[in-house]
C-alpha cells in the first residue's frame, strides 16, 4: 500500500463535518477557540489534517460530560500541535480530566438527591416548605440556591 500523500491526509471543512457529525459552524468556532487548526489553500479554503477527527471526537465527548471548552483547550495546549497525539498523550489527557469529571458527578448527584427531597414534599415552595426549609431559614444564607452550593451539604 502506497504512503498517503499530503493532499490525501487533508480533509476539507465539509469532510470533517460529515465524518465527525459536527456542524461546519462549530468547527469554525473550535478553530477560533484554538481547539483545532487548519491550513489555508492558495484559494483560502481550510484544510485539516485527518488527526483533527480524533480531536473533535474528544471535544464532543468532553463537552458532553460537562467539561468547559476552556478546560479542553488548556489540555489540548499540552498536546503536539503538528502531529497526531499518541496513545500516551490521550491517556494523560483523560487522567487529567478524571478529577474534573468526578467532581461534576458528585455535584450532579447532590443536585439530584436534593431536588428529589423537595419535589417529594409536594409544596414546590422553598419559602413555605416545612420539610426542606422550615420558617424560610435558608434566607439567612443569602440569595440564590443556597442548598446547592459546593461548601454546604444538603
């Protein structure tokens, strides 16, 4: 099998969109945010290395898990820019997100469990709720959803 030529290694923005399932506008956004990169042809068309497909897949998975694009960008900045990341690179990336994901899981479980108690009482009013917030005692804690702050247990 012949080696893949430079031209065959590159994909147009439409091809990346089709292969990744990500809208062209999202790919342009990812590029503006520095998450992916392309080169321009003499006709000013974007061309992406095929390795961008892996990056886009990671962006989508991480973003779906609730990891902000800024955090994704910080980790991507540590990966090689001009070549496909290795298996070791991707392993280091996933390890760095483990704590972030665990923290998000904890916050979501806390929110889920707290909402279940409130919905279970049926009053749907934290001001009048004698089960979760008797006498509106949470008002002393300030404005907002004080039950779901990270520093206070439910």
